[in-house]
């Protein structure tokens, strides 16, 4: 058996990912925010996830917000969801 070496003279360096700023959280329509606020107040994680999916269906521009909602809902972070929704509703993201 004979090994064939790669013809590259210089060793490859690992690719370094350049950190990017997180996408801004664009506020969904007021009606959606009102529903999310009520759901967060009662801690209904399943319906919060369903609403997040609905937000993405309304427009890709809401995906960063919807993704954050899903992560928080998966971790049963009802207080964090309530804080997030309150901040976005008031315009202070």
C-alpha cells in the first residue's frame, strides 16, 4: 500500500468565522405583539411557539424575533419572554 500526499505545500489554517452583529429585532404588527404579551403573561409556551411560526409566515423580517421567542419558549423562560415582548412593544430593543 502506498500513501499519496496532497500536493499543497502550505498547511491549511482553520477557517475563522468573523463574528457578525445579531440581526435587529423588528417589531411584529401590534396585534401580534398584544397576543404575545397575553400569552407571555399566562406562560403559554406552546402557543407562543405557534405564534412565532406565524410571525415568520407573515414575513422573513420577523425571523430574528421569532427565533428568539422560540429559544426562550423552549427553555420555559416566561419572564424573559414577557420582558422581550414588553421591550419590543415599547420600542426599546
